[in-house]
């Protein structure tokens, strides 16, 4: 089974569409999005050394979500 190539319209930093430059062979108006690897934990924490200190709101959210044990 072949994977379907997903293309999306390219955008500038302000959010407007990027036009195609006819003098180049590639079409700059369409790009393939970069797929980001999901981290093990939510809230942007990847390793034990990055855990927030106990008592902080972020730590409490992780305990309630079941990501860490108190």
C-alpha cells in the first residue's frame, strides 16, 4: 500500500500564501509538511531531569494526568 504524499500551501511568516516563481522548475507554492515526533509526555517534557518542581501547577497537572506519580 503506497502512502499518499500530502502537500500544503506554503505560507510566509505573516500567514499569507507564497506565490510560485515561474522562473524555477520547482513549485514553491506547495510544500510537504514536516511531521514532528510526539514526545513521551505532554506539556513539553521529555526526560526526568526536566520535571517541574513539586508544588508547581505544571507538576500538579502531570500528576492528575497520570504521567508521573506523586
